[in-house]
């Protein structure tokens, strides 16, 4: 059987029924758990103050994959959401979660050029 969202092959034991959909565990979690919002002033304030208290700067305290996303954007100068999803095999919600954390830590920001949104390293 296949997950109705990502189309990954799953066994009956791995399947989670949600309404009329059959989902893999990853898609079930993505569909049912709130993703952090990138523009959340209280989350930014909390993350910045916590990092200051812990003496963290730059990518200190990030998970390895968050550091990789940060370094990818830094190396390219800017990156679109599509580039990041493809490079790191992330769904749109998965990418939103990772970018929200990087934004809360004031490490990356978004900018629009024409019709395209890019992620940049914050100065």
C-alpha cells in the first residue's frame, strides 16, 4: 500500500488511517502537528534571549541538519524554498519548520526579488 500524500510504499503496520486517507507516519505527523510560524516575535525574543544566556552565537545549538541548511544558504548567497526542499529532501511543511527555527534565531531572513522569495543569511 502507498501513503496518499507522499506515495511512499508502506506496510499495513506502518499505515495510519486518517479519515479516508492512508498515511505514513511522517505524513501523519506533518498533517497533525503544528509547524512553528516563521514570523513570531515572541518566539524570536525567546530564542535570542535563550541563546544569549547560553552564550551561543552563529550556528551554536542548532541540530546538524539545521547547520547544513544554514551553510547551504551561506555558500550560495541565497536560496529558494524549492532549492532547499530538493537539496535536503524536505516537504514544504518540513522546510517551514527548519526555516522558522533559523529565523527565530535571527540567522536567516527572507527577501522577495520579483516573484521569487529567497532565503538569505542575516547580517
